[in-house]
């Protein structure tokens, strides 16, 4: 009986593994690009333009299709991951839009009180809880977007541009203000997180010229960037951020970081961790850094043929020999991609390497996001 | 008996204005006859009049095939549908319905955008009151749309009636407030909303009337176009000014058709306020600055406008509150298109305006009001607002500018840091003015503030103007105007106006030469020829408080800040607009 039980257990385990493998084989990365404008005169700063909005790619950025409203200032988006791409939220100039049919139809969830929504974050453990960062301050809904509450207590200046819900620690939310990163405490009050600069040997508060990026890399590790080429890392779930400014010289202003969370394994210093691969982009172009050991970061060429890089994404393309694919979104020139392994061959030097449909070609891309889709 | 008379007077019907049936017909005829591209208001005029109908439907085809223009399309479409609904062909009604299902107009980000967007949604959700969320581009039901739109309009009316407008007194955008209000006042179903919108329309007309001078929209402007900045009668609002305040319209704009098709008539008291310039008066109005998002702790700056209105000229300006910790001395009401002060002459000639500005061109100005990347906005702003980066522009405010006014005297003070892109101040002088004397004795090394060069004395019709630039400058002839350009960034323009009936040009010039500013520590006094001096403290310019407590204060209009009640009086005429209780009398 024991033997049979063991056989059965082994069989079940085998079937489970086989099933997991089958699932793994039938999944892919879906990438979304949000465009605040098509690059025509008068097509931003309050106005909309045809060709702006949400774009989706299911082949790591090789081809794209437009979803929903074709003239909306789309800053960012999020998806309910458990819905497998069905439920999408779009952060736009006119508020938050939701689709429950993979982006075919959309409903405006917010009213006149909410505008210039720069980012949206769905609590994946409780998808009816949604946070948004707007140019006029953050808001939260706890009923799937039916009602919204303003969350401005603790903020000195209302402008907020990014909001990230901790994927591991419950009720842990970080918010990017203009010159501060905030942490939500007591359910509704924002407190500036501590920032520390030890680069000179002395502890001091780093000078931050507009925060531009915030990402959670792993359970405890976060990384942020500011426009003055400053990187700040946290190893305690974002409670203290330590500054490091050695990486991103010549990308000024620095607008985005794309990080490889899977390959986080190196420790730069005792206070800041650097992901194994980092893509840093900004006004003058972008670089992709590969970190092969604790102290040896590569020093790649600045790819300056693609300027005004505002959104970065690093994707591990398992269908192509575990190659890393860089996708960068520009302000005014649409989206570019390249394979990191074959980087020398696929460097985008001009529009001949442009990917995407015609309407995406001259878009001002504000953000790029990726999701794992099971088929 | 006296009480009885007053009681009787209160219930007299308000005298009808000039928007007689004849004027309306004349305006509609002019609009129909004037060649124009596809425009909802023009199509409406043609369909209502039964003139050029087939062409009108062709134009409507164009407007419906590829809807374009976001909220501008929305209010025009709503206006057409509502003002022609008894004659509009059913197939076009159906096509319009489809547009509101599939076209996804954008809401925009300004006060006029929001009024057009929510005003249109409210009206059209009343046309189709019971539709489900699949029938509207927003994915909401008719009821949801109506509730949100009404909520916004109520909120907006409350704010403007109590604390002032944000995109105030714009020779261009006033047009885009008046037209939606005309439509809401005419077609809103909800009785209270309809009444409040009628009152709001009157409020906007009062706002305009107080600064109306022979067709000119005078005073400081939150937003003005490049052309209207140097030619005050060229703005779109002139059309409504003429239509509501005068007996004929020479500046024709399409949306006048919606007003001419409506039943609204401007109360006589507002027409009197616009035209009675028999004696000079001061006018105070409070407004709000555009909502700031970065680099400012004040969400909406408090603004107080000053006008000194006479039958020959209007000197007008605005003061803006600030709470700054750095060396910036001023603040902005609106980005890019502000006109902080001006002297407008009543004469018929074009370019009848005098003003100064610092041509500010700065990512910080854009970042304060727009959420996009500041450096990118600075790079691309030329494509959106072509004149903004131009050092020779004639429109725009500056954070390095403070303006003080006391009736007919004004001081525009500038302290422009080395870091500014441009460090000069330009003064626009119309060629239509005659330069009577120009004391250009300024030495190259003269420095603001006490070592003053001399006065320029101008005459425009019967108005005498003394202009003193408090630093060395160059004067250039530019055809329609002279440009005075200062050679330093720390300077001031000192303006004093009188009418020739008050004193001769010689006497005026002699009196001017006796005037000298006095500086004691940080406190500065600029005397006037009438004894009413301008005082300010250089140490308090960065952190500038406004203590005015009246939303309106003049011999024609008064309202306490926050009260929501506007009182009007002009001779024997009286009127009150009580927005709190949605009543007027």
C-alpha cells in the first residue's frame, strides 16, 4: 500500500510538473505602452491628439496594436494580474478608465475632481483597492473605482507622478512626489522616506532634482532615480533610500530605469543594491548596464541616436534563447527595441529600426509596463 | 410712500436690452452670408433661417464624418442639435447620436475646457436621458453623466461666484465661456441649473462690462492671444461685447448665431455698466490663479485686479499673491499668455494699447502648471505656442515682475536675475500716440532706483501719458509701434495718465519733472501728481499677501468675497444675483 501510495504521489508530482511546464510553454510577456500624445503641434500640454492612448504588444515590442480611445493623454496603466490581461486600468489626463474586456471597451471611473492621473496601481492581493498618483495629489478607491478618496495629508506639494504598491508587504505603498518619496502610514498619511547620501564619506541628505522613477526589485529591494542622474536604493522595503551617483553620468536629465528583477544578485555597496541589468534612459539617450560582479558594472556606450527616452523596459525573452530585450519609449519618436545579445546588430540608429504601427511612430511615450499572460 | 415706491421699483420688469429681434436677424443674416468653413453655429443659423440648407447639411456632414476638436466640437454639436431640433433632419439626429457614442472627445485641462465638456454632456444627457453605458463614449449611463456634469457645473458656479474666475477676462476665452453659458441658459432642463447658468451668463457679462471701453476689453488678462495683446479689439470676446453692449456688430464670430437664436437678452443695467463712462471710476475685481502643481505651496494664487476707467482710457493691472522662499519677486496667474497690465485708449485706431513685459521663457513656468517633463515642454513649446520662446514677444507674465497701481498711476517693477534667459523689459508704445517729449538724458551707468533718467510724454487723442523707464533703454520703430527695451534687468516702468481737460501738456510735463521716487531702506514711494502715491516694500515682494475682501468693488458692482451675491447699480437701475439661492432680482 505504501509503495502504491508512493507511486501515486510520484505520478501526481510528475503530472503537476508536466502541467506547470505546459503552462510555462504557453505563456508570454504582454507589453503595454502609454502615449500622452502623437507628436503633432499642439498635441500635448492640455490637448489630445489622434494616435495617443494605449498600445499593446504580444511579441516583446516587435509589433503593436492600439486599444480603446485613440485620442487620450495616457500616462500609465495597470492590470489585475489574476484576470490574465482582461481587466485593465488606464491613467489618463481625464481620469481613470477601466476595461473588463481586454481593452476593447472602456468606462471612465472618475469625475471632474480627478485629472492628470500620472500613474495607477492596483493592489493585486485585493484588486478592488486602487491607488492613483495625479499631478494634483494621490487618491484611493476601495470599491473598484466607484468612489475615490483624496490622500494628500503629509504632502508639501501636490504633484505626484508614480505610485507603487509593495508586492510582498501588505499595506505598504510608496509614492513619488516632486522632490520626495513618501510612504503611506496610518492608512492615510504620507511620510517622506529617509534619504541618505554617504558618497562623500559623510551622511547627508542627497540633493534630488525631481524624482523620475521608482521600482520594486524584490521583496526588500527598491530602486529610485532622480533627474539629476541620482540613483537611490533601499534594502529595507523602501524605509531608507541611499544615494549612489556613479552610474548614470551623461544621461541628464535621467527619466527612467528599466531593471531586471530576476537577476538581482549583486551588492554594490553595503547600502545600495544594483540589479544585474539596468537600462537607464533620459533626454540624451540610453544605456544598458550589465552587472557581472559586485563591483564590475559594464560601461556601455550611450545610445544617443534614440533621444528623449522616457520609458524603459527590460524583458527576458524566453522564446529567444533567454535573451534580454530592451524596449524604450521616447517622447516624440515612439518605441524602439533591441536584443541585448545581438545589440551591435540591432542598434536603433534611426527610424529605419522603428517598430510599431504608423500611429505609434511619433508618439510621446510616457510609460511601458509588462505582464505575464497565460494562454 | 417712499418704501412703496422702492418696493414697486424692485418688481419692475428689467428693461430690455439691445438684442432686439431686428438685431438678432441682422446678426444671423451676416453670419449666413459670410463665407466660412464647416461650423456648427453657422450651420445652425442656416438651418433655422432655411437659407443655404443643402450647403449647410454638407458642412454638417463634414463635421460629423470625422469629429475633431474635442470639447470645442462637443459644445458646437450640442448647440446645433438643441437650437435646430425642430427642423434638423432625422437622419442627422441619428448620426449625431452615433457620434456621442463613438467619438471620444478629450476633456482638456483648463476652466473653459471643463465648462464646454461638462456643459455639453449635461445638455446631451438631457436629450437622451435614459441610455445605458454602451450608448455613451464615456462608458457611463445618461444618469451618471448628468449627475457628474451637474455636480461640476454647480461646483464651478459656486467657486466663481464666491472666489472669482481662473481664466479671467480673456479677450479670447471669454468667448468659450459665454457660448456654453448661452446654451445652458437656454436649453438646460433642470430649472435650478438653468437659472444659475442664466445668472452666470449675466455675471460674465458684468465682468466684461466693467472693463469695456468702446469695444475694447481693457485691464489685465489671464490669457490673451498674440494679436489681441497689441490690438485690444481683435479678440473673439469683442463680438459678444458688441452684441450685448452695443447696437451693432462689426466683429463677427460664428457663435453669435447661438446667442442670436436664443431668448437671452442682456439686462439694461449691464449695458449701462458697459457704456456709462461719464465720470472716471476705480474698479476692483478678485480672481484666482491657475492651479499650480509643482514648485508652489499656493494652489491658486489670490489675484486682485485694479482698473481706472475714464471715457478716454483705462489703466488696468493685477497683483498676484505669492509665498516664495527664493529670490523670485512675483508670481504668475497663468502660463504663457498673461497680460499683467495695460493702458488702453478709447480711440478707434488699431494698436491702441501701451504696456510692458519681461519676456519670460523658462521650464519652471511650464512645470508650475503642466505635468509633462519640463525640459521637453521647453523644447516643444514653440510648436504649441509659437511666440513663447521669442525674446520679442508681446504676451506673457513673469515671476520677476510686480505691478502696483493707484488709480491713474502705475508702477511695473522688475528684478530679473542673471539666470533668466532674457534680462530685458520691453514697453509697447502705439504709433498712434504722439511723442511730445522724450528726455533721453539717461546715462549708461544709471541704475534703478533713485537715479532716474527722464520722462517720455505721449498724447493719444485727449489722453496725456507720462512714461518713465527707470534704467537706460533703446527705442526702436517697429511700424505699428515703438519698442522700448531696457538695458538692465532691474528696472521699472512708471506710468501716469491724465486727460487734457485736467491740465495742458506743458503743465503735465512740468509736474512730472518734479516727481522723484523715494527709497528708505527697503521701502519705496513713487509720488503722483494727484498726491496719491504708490508705496511698496522691496523686502516683501517674494512673500506677497493680498488683503482685499471684495470680489467686486466699484460704483457699478459690489460683492463680498465668499458671499456669492453680486450687487449691481447704475443710476436708478439695480440688480442682484444671488447664486447661493439661485435668485436674481
